[in-house]
């Protein structure tokens, strides 16, 4: 993480904080996801800022590393590190979400759930390349399954959610039986990276 890189992440967090602070709760979700998607696209256009701690994941499966949670839990930012060949369960989010591809490539397979029967059917398939941003909104259906396209290394996407996503009550779905089960994801990392130490630049300006 370079000094320029950590400044990029601090700027993004400041911009998101102002964005959610200016919103009237719930009513301004359209504006938050529209402007937030542009901010996230700017962030993931450069790959020089992700702290190494948050770029780590398991050899199999995936990690959801917390980078930042707003003190009022209006939004959180995580790095999703998906190992080669890994596939998430079919899941929803229950809050708005933005997925920005930083490194590698992921697929997002959408599912549509019939409200009467609860049966899932396949929706659209998105393939994300670095710089791409996908918007997830519960009001429009946000059930999906994510996989890493790359067979030889991890892919990393940066997710922004409209809440403290690790503590949000949401759901996973059995794609065979279509059964819905409660799910609270938590976070993989126990230590959140420090990208707030600006002492070097402060001393340099003496
Ligand atoms: Fe997801």
C-alpha cells in the first residue's frame, strides 16, 4: 500500500461518509447507489491501495475482510478474496450493495425467487473485469452466487454495503431444494488494517 494508495482509500471513505450523511434514510437509496457506484469505480480503477493484510484469503474458499465500518453502521467496505475455483453459496444481502472488481475476475450468477413457491430460477450472468462495478438492490432482487473466473490465482473485489454487512441477518439458499436459511456472515479478518498513519507526510512538510 503506497502513500498515494492509502490516500485513495481514505478519500473514498470520506466521500461515502458524506454521501450517506446527506441522505434521508432509505428514501435516497437511488442516489446513494448511483453516486456510490461512480466513487467505487474510481477506487477500483487503480490497484495500488489495498493493504496487504486485507488481500489475504484462504487457499480454498474465500475471505470477507473488513476494511471499514461507518461508526453509525450506515455502510461498510470489505475486500472479498476468492480463491481459484471457489464458489459462494447462493445468498442475498438484505441491504444495498456495490461490487467493484479490483484484481482478477469474478462471475455473479443472479437467481430469481418466485414469491409464492420460493423456487429459484436462473437470472442474468455478469462477468466482472477490473474496474467494473455491479449494483445489488434487494428491492430489485439481489440473490446471487459468485465464483472466481481464474483457475490459477485469487480474485479480489471490493464490496460496499448499506449496513454493517458482517452483522446483517440475511439468507443463503439451497439451489437443489430451494430452501431458505438464515445467515449472518461475520468477517474473516480479526485485525483491520491501519491506513490512517499519515505521520510520514506530516513530518515531510515541516
Ligand atoms: Fe453477494
